[in-house]
C-alpha cells in the first residue's frame, strides 16, 4: 500500500503545487480571454490579481457601434457548491481621442451597474452584468488560440491527499524530478522520479483551454508496483519560462483509491 500511496500522491501533488503559485488566495486563476463560441464578435478580458478580478468587456451599443465597460470584482460568499463567485461594480468611461495628446483630466468614469463572475469550473463560467438598468447574462468559456508545448525536464514536487486507500489514507508530499514528453497529436507522458529513483509514469491526451492545459489520463505505471495503472485528470496546467504547475485527480484502476493534489517544478 505504501507504493500505491507514493504513486498516487506523487502524481496528484505534482499537479496541485504549481497551480497554487499562480492563482488567487483560494480560487483557480481565471485570468484569460473569455467568450461564447456561438456569439463570436464580443468577449470579456479577465485579469486576476490574488483574489481580485478586473474585467474589460468589448461589446456593442444600442447603435451597433463598438463600446466597452470595465468592472472590478472580489470573492463573494454564498455561491453554489463547487462554484467560485465574484461580484463587484461596473463602470462606463469616456476620455480623450486616442489619436491626440492624452489628457488624464478628460477621463470620466461613471458607475453604471453591477458585475458577477460565477465559475462553475476551471474553464467555464456565467457572467452577469447590468448597465443602466439593462441586465445581461451569458455562459462563457476560455478562448483558445493555440496549444502549449509542455515538453521538458523539471525539478519540484507534489503535495496531495489519498482517499479510500486503507492504511495509506491521508496527506503525503515529496520532491520529484519531472520529465514530460508532449508528442504529436497531443499524446502526453509525464514521469515522476523520487529521491530513491522510484518512478511513476502517467499517460494521456492533452487539450488546451485558454492559457491553461488539461490531460485526460488513460494509463500509467509505477516501478515499484507492476500492473498498476490509473485514470483521471491533470488540470489547470500552466507553463512559464521558469517552470510548470498544475493540479490533479487520479483513480487507481481496480480499486476505489484516489489521489487529489497539486504539483509543480522549475525548469532544469
């Protein structure tokens, strides 16, 4: 059971560690371009700093001409279970012509309504806003422009919790070398190697959602436990010039044992 615990925890923790470094205090990082794929032509740019969201809408006015609104929102208690809810005020602004000298004194902002960002998951949300009494509600997802390439070697670790694993239930963490091969057709392989040179390998298919990645885990192996394999998801994966972070949920095939955690590493 110790081997199972190491395998699950290593995998799950690696995914969770990095995500915590880049997100707000207690939520996922919702920074991205958000849109409704069935209504191409408008969107919302979201920038999250710690637990505050700044949103900029590019939409159209009653006259059909481009217009935009801005909003600032912070976490709100009382959202649906499993949701992250942000609420705040929405503003309309006017200012000097962009082609001439910029006069800050000519900028005028007016509170025009309210804004809500209700995330039902890492990659999906409902936005609601009211402008001068006109309410709008839209379902949105992260807009994707291209796939990242996660291939590389990293040094970091994982921190997670194992459940329904008998005597190995509970928290576990350890340092790991992390090697990722991101191949053609988004085939994905990640290998963790612990200080005792034991390995855990996870395979699956990668997909991109905005600036974050996700892996549908279809298999894997553990050097100390031949025959063990996994299903699950690695999600909220983010790569930077310095390293990689993510979260994960793994299930051992053939048993109820699961791992949930965070992982990450600096580029080697």
